C-alpha cells in the first residue's frame, strides 16, 4: 500500500476526531469565558477556585478513588480466577453482559432492591436486623458505582494475565518462591499495565458521574458531573458549567498521562 493510499484511509478518522473530539472541547473552552448574560468574563474561573467548587472537586476525586479502589479489589482476584476456569471466555462474557443494559434501567433496578420494601431490606428483616435506610446513602452510591464499573476493570486485567508466559511463573516456583512471592514479584508486575488501563477506564468516568448521584445517592453525593448538569439544565449558566468541564478535561488528561502504559516485551506466550 502506497503512502498516498494510507493517507486517504486516515481522512475519515481525522474528520471524526475533529468533529467529535476537538470541536466539542473548543466549544466548551469558548463558552467558559461567558457569563449567564452572554458577557465575556474571566469570573467563571475565579468562582471555580472558591471553597464551594474546590470542596466539590475534592469530593469528586475522593469518591472516584474509592470506586476505583473497590472495583480493583474485586476485579483483580475475579480476573485471576477467570483465567483458571475451563470455560473462561463464557464466564467473561457473562460478566460483560450487564454493560449492554442501559445504565438508567440498572439504576432503577437498584432503587427497587435498596428501597424500603426492596429485596435488601427483606433480607435484613429475615436475619433479624430489621429495615435500614440503604438507599440515598454513600454505601448505596459506592455499591452501585462499583457494580457498574467492574466489567471495565476486569477486562484489561484478564487480558494482561492471559498474556503472561506460564514458564515465568513456573520458573519462580522452581526457584523456591512462595505463591505470594510469585504474585508480588512476577504476576503483579507483569499485569501492572492492565491494572493501569482498568483504573483509567474506571477513575475517569467516575469523576463525572451525575445520574447515579441523583437516583441512588439522592443528591447526598455532589460531584463535578452533578454540578455540570445543574448549570446546563437548571440554572442555565452554561459558562460556569463549561468552566467546570474544562477543569474536568484537564484532570482527565493528567490522569491519562499518569496511567499511560507502555507495551512490555517478553511477557507474551
């Protein structure tokens, strides 16, 4: 294939990136310099550094960190177990299947499960604990968010474990290493890129959650995504909403840079 032909094939991709990546970002930056009356101003950026928005930013990062941590703690052993099963591709498909269901439907399903007369409270009644306020709490928000993001963490970790050369693990055991040492010195370092990709796939969207904060947390959890929704749909202050979006994009770029992965050679089968 000639160089000219390759360049022609790149045109659709370049147009796609310009129309659906570059152009929206430029529009967000543009609107961030206007107030609610359409006047050019830098006040939006000044307001962002007030205690209210800084506290909201810290809250967003804290909840995103917790969601990523819980997701990783559940996903890593699950992904490792999946690689040992006989029909691992089938089990992996069953884990991925919930991602095909609309997020809104899953949120409403959990409202029914965690509600006053839902399955969770019925179980608590059965074991003698009694009804509890599960819905509209930090627990319900973290639980549902973790459930939603688990497939996105499992998949890259599963692929990374699958690429490990079994002879490396066998060599570690032949040299007298325990299972824990083998995991710490061989398995985990070779799957670090998969862990980074999974954390990236979870942490970045967790920063901008807004639907779950409303339906599951009952607005008890306020994130940057919730603030953006409020400014665009309620207060109609597109400038402030765009300003928050600009800082969110910057944060995402920094996270992508920090969690960027490099291909490791020699780890494949």
